[in-house]
C-alpha cells in the first residue's frame, strides 16, 4: 500500500516527524465519520494564485458542510476537486462565486479572494463577480431562446457591445472558443434547447465565456453526457486553460487525471489531500485518498 509505508508512518499528516505508532486498521468511509481534526496533506498554496481560500467554513443552518478549507487556484491551471458524494466539493465550488448566497440558510465564514480582493466584502457586486467567475452546471441549462440570444444575453446585460456588429463578433468568437460555431453557424436563430446534450453544454460554456470571465467553475459538466460528448468537453477544457483559470468538480477520476494539473481530494467537508494530479493518482499520501482512488469506497 502506497499511503502508509514504514517511512510514511513516521510522519504526521502535516509532514512533521513523529514516533512510529502501531499499525492501525484501514480508514473506511463507513465507520470514519469525523475528519475535523485532520490537517491537509500536500501543498494547497501556489505562487501565482488567481483565487485563494483561507480557513473557509460553510454551514447550512446548523450543519457544517465545509470545514476549515484553505486552497489556492493558480492562474491558467485546471484544478480538479474529487471525493465521495456529499463531501462538500460542489458546496466549496459554489462558494467561489457566491452562488451559495441564494440559499437563505447557507453561511460562509473565512476569506476567499480573487486577485487578492475578498469577494465576500459587503460592497462586492455579485453580478459583476459572477461575470468574472463564470459557472457551468452539471445539467446543460440553455435559455429558452435562440442560440444567438443565449450567447448574447450576458454581453447585452453588461453593456459589452455597442452595435450589432460588435455583438455578432462576441457571439461568433464565443461559439468558436467553445468549439461549437462550425456545427451551428447556419442555425443561430434556432432554439438552443434543440441542440444535443453535448452541444447544449458547449453552448452554456460559450454563454459563460461571452462576458470575458477570468475564472470558469465547472460542476460535473460531463455527468449527463455520453463518452464522445464528454471527450469533446475535455478537449475544450484543455484549450480554455490557455486563457482562463478553471476549477472542475468531477466524479470521474479518469477525467480528473486527463484534464487537470492539480487535484484536491475532499472527504466529509475537509480538504484531505492536494497536489500534482499525477502524484495524487499514483502515490497518494493519505489512506483516505488511496481508498477512494482504488475504489474501496465512493
């Protein structure tokens, strides 16, 4: 087992040397219900962070969904968040553009910054924030409008185009970046809801990037898609990282391994381990991470 070799057993979760302890029973999600005392393994911080979370705690009324999470998302990187269902990864993702604000019983504590500015400051305009930090949801959700109007909606709201020609340019460019233009160029006046599932998801990505965001959050963007459509979205993510910072929540470990540079493993609301994706999937340092990756629970 990779996680607890003889050498690794001499270190605590923060990497500090400790006395060897007697061998413990393997950690299992079924009987391991408290991880609040765990320290995150790995390096959650980066030198060139676009977004930073420090000591973030999220509550739904009395229930705590996120426990003291600190994590950076680097510029022009893809960060994958993995973990069992209900572990808090989507809740944390939604905290990054204040989507949790629409849930009355949800309360976020701690600090989350975008380019060093706290996004939870009272004077923060959430509409402008969500233009800078766009979101693509699990299920494609095109508006009941034409393909053109789906993409034009955000730029029109934010006043990004001052003429029909400027709007046309934004729509075409966004569809091209989303890898969809060639497929729909002759039907821009047709309803977006008439597209296939994979095309609808790329339309939603085009809609998100039409307002020139700096960060794109993706919450299981391929879970409702077939393998071919999922592969196209993964190719798109690889292309988009050249211009955007991307955080993706996924239940597919194969997808996380393919598209991301860093991976964060969440368990019961706690960030257990974070590091380079290749290391997380080949030499995980925490046994909970290894148990999840090897399919022992999930």
